[in-house]
């Protein structure tokens, strides 16, 4: 009897040690056991102060919806808003007067879809999702993306509004190629959500730089730059001058830094440091901001300049959170 008791206790002890070792190893990699993930409450975060967008996404999550539906429906709010001149309907045109949209979406399984330089379609994010779900491709561009959208049932819409047309006509008086880098106000909307299953998805959509060269593409539709999701670790989205985000594959970098053990905040800060510390960096004249979310439900936000913010909605509390920033001089 004593021998059986000893063996039983020894087995329990070994099991406890192994379990503790697994948990410790998981925590080091920012990977949590399913039982722990299940206890995390659903949430949504987005770049800037798009509280209507996070409210819509939260509505989806609160009704038991999944993270992918939440981010799509969330950013669609801004795509449909003609007063938001950085995305969708009412987005500012390129230097030839054409509104061209970029967007990408990524789910918890690592599947993704993207559209580049898409014209005449309001909801670029939904076309990107169609690319992900109904084609063997990841990215469609230009006329091909537009034709695919029509074939998928999207209607043709003239995206230039009266306001953006007037601004464009004023710009043409000089036609100076000085793309507007919006440091103090909203820009690209990027969104991350975690649902009740602990799954994370993300979306990013933009009309790009105002008066850009025709055919210019920034980071917003590029998986790994404007958006990246690794469901074991977390997700990240970027905003600001896309060229600088692309050069460092910014969103992938943030997620990979979290995989290595950094918090979302630490990872965002390191990604910004990679930009500002590059040789001959002109960072004082442009803005880049990142937001990140890990599997523990911890968030981070960091930018080059002041005024960047993150909107977070959890338990129906919709709050705008000012981001810390690098350039405090």
C-alpha cells in the first residue's frame, strides 16, 4: 500500500512539474493555455478616434459574433462615412483626380485577402475578404480588383464627394507634389478584435496619401506591413506614412517582437525605434503609429509624434486612449 501511495504521489508530482513547465514555456512565448484564453473577455481596438467603428465591432462581438465579422463591419462604418476623407466614400484622390482604395483583412487561421488601387467601390475591406474567401489569391489590383468586385455583387459608386472635389480643384492650382502627412488627426483605420473564443482578426483600409502619384501603394493592403495576425501571439496594425512602414515590415515586426517575449507596448516602441534610428531618417516630417493586441488581452500603442490615439471597446466601454510617442522635443 505504501509503495502504491508513493508511486501515485510521485506521478502527481511529475505531472505538476510538467504542467508548470509547459505553462512557463507558454508564458515565455506569450502563448496561453486554452483554459486561460477562454477567460479573456472579447474586445476591439482601432487606430485614432473612430468610436463609431469600434461600437459597431463591439456590437458584433457582444452578440457572439466572431472577430473577423467584427473588424469587417467595424471599418465599414468609416468606409461609408463621406466626412472621413481618408478612407472609402469621400477619400481624397490621387494627383489625377481618381480615388483609389487599398485594404486588407486577416483571420485567426492566417488566411488573408487584399485589394490595391481599387476604384468605384465603397467597401474595399469587403472585397478584400471576398478575395480571401473565394479565390486562390491573396491580392488583386486595379482594374482586376474592380472587375472582381462587380462580379461579386458590389455596386459601382463615384467616390469623389463635393468636398473632396473642391479640395482637389484648389490643389490643382499649384499641383505641388507634397503629400499630406496627417500628424494631428485621423488617417488610415486599422482594427483588431478578439472574440469570445480568444481568436484574433484584423482589418486595415485607406484611400492612401492625398494627391499621391497614380498607382502609388502604401502599407495598408500589404500583409505584414499594414496588418499582421498570428493567432498564437496577437496582432498589429499600422497608420501613417506607408512607405516607412513597408521598409521595416512594421506590423509583422511588432508581432514577432511579441513572440520573442516583449509586451505589446514594448514591441510597438521598438518598431518605431527601427524607423527613427535609420540613417538619415526624416522622421520629424512624417507620422507612423502602431497599435497591438496580444492573446492575454493586453494592448499597446506608440507613435513618432504626439496626437496619435487608440480607441478601445470592451464590455461596452468605448474609450479613446492617447498614445505615448517618441518625438518629445
